[in-house]
C-alpha cells in the first residue's frame, strides 16, 4: 500500500479535523491502548480503541473532528497506486 501524505503530523490532544481530512492515519505512540473519538460538533459519532504501537486508518466526514490524547499521532493521507 502506498500512502500519499496530505499534511503534517499532529496529535489528538485537542479536537481537530486534521485539515478537513476524509482519511486519517492514526499512530498510537504510547504503550497502552487509547480511545479515539470522532465528533460532529458536540455529538459523538463513534469511538475506537487503538492498541499501543498500532497504526489504523479512519475514514471520516471532513468536517468531523477526532480527539484522544497526545500519544495519538495523526496525519491527513490518501492512498496512492
């Protein structure tokens, strides 16, 4: 799988749309599982637990935000071929 970077990495210390991304790479740099929350304004759309050291991809509505903590590193990506 080839990944096209579409922004700079940040973390989920506070809610962010990750540059209005629809596809986000999430890396948990911590040693324990952490919860990622997707929100539409104040309404929770969904949550997912990401294991320590794991990488996951989240497909979301561009205006929705993600939050979860400083150990969760995120970047806007696209898949390339």
